[in-house]
C-alpha cells in the first residue's frame, strides 16, 4: 500500500503494482480496480466524482466512476504528490517542479519552478500553493501571480509531506521531525520531534495532526498544546494515514 484517500462513500488505495482499488466502507470489500499505471502509485486525490492518481511512471491518471482513465503527461520524472482545488490539479514531481492542470480540459496550465531538488509534496489553499522538497524547504506560491512568496527553511533533511490548516502549514521531514509554520509570516511555531525515523505522512483533523513514519508509529498531536495525546504502534512502516 503506497497511497490512500477517501470519498464520501469509499476508500481508495494505490499500491506498488500500479493499481488503484476502490473499497466499500461498509463491507470492507474491494468494488473496483483501476489499471493504467505501470509503476508504483504514489498519490491519490478525490476530485468529487473523479479520482486522480500519480505514479513513479511519470504520469497522472484521472479516473471516472466506471474506471475509465485519462493519462496526463508532462513530468520528466516520477510524480510524488497531488492536490486539487475547485478548478485545477497540482502535481509534484521528482523533476523539481509543480505542474498545474485544468480539471476541465486536463491540459497543462503552468509550472512552478524554484526548488533545488525533487518536489515531494503539494497542497493548496484558495490563494496559495504550498510545496515540500528534498532540498529541505517548503515554499508557498501566489496563485494570482505565480510568484514565490515564502521559503519555510529549518529542516535538516528532505521535506517529505505537508498538511495545511487554517493558519498553519505542517511539514514532515526525513530529519524525523514535524514543524509547524505560520502561513502568513513563515515563522516556525513548533517542532514536534518524537519520531525515531523519517516522517512519511501527515494527516489533519479538526483537533489533531497525525504523523507516521518508518518507526511504525502514528503520533497524534494536539493542535492546541502541540503535545502528543496518543501513539498508535505497528511493527511495520506506516506509509499512509487518513482520517474519516
């Protein structure tokens, strides 16, 4: 299992065999399999009636409810992350860039260039795009002007995952920490550093941020105190987390 996302009625998973599976939340059974990628599926996002997947095969697919996929080509290396808003798809690539695609025409619209290494994660707000990179930084970009706004610098290794709150950006890193940043000023508000291995994924609820990693732990951090409320422990790497 390499990626997960949820829709109002289903759980979707991506895996190293290139498949995207749809799971019924009530019966816990697989109801559909989408095949098109020929390498690991690295990321998934719900588009409201459609699903977009990204892969190490350098491509994205947009899938309809019947499993018919349209391939999007533009990256010169593997796709590491994907995010959507009401109009666009944003894909982060190992070619150091983020590409914006139209959800209507599925054509490439523009590119965000500035990172000095692979872009590993991406998320979006109504006015800004946020990207995390193996260059150790996260960055924000204006969707109105395409200009880089803030460089969030402080991690000692690659930034691998992002989560976006109302006023904070959360970054998980190979330096084994999670950092909390102010979106407007780029100030580091808190460092959450209880993992003993790289942080692979972040997931946000209304009250907590969840972080997981190679150490098999999912840490549940309180958004008010920045303290850890609970730990979920597995004997294997936890590579994906979502909250329903």
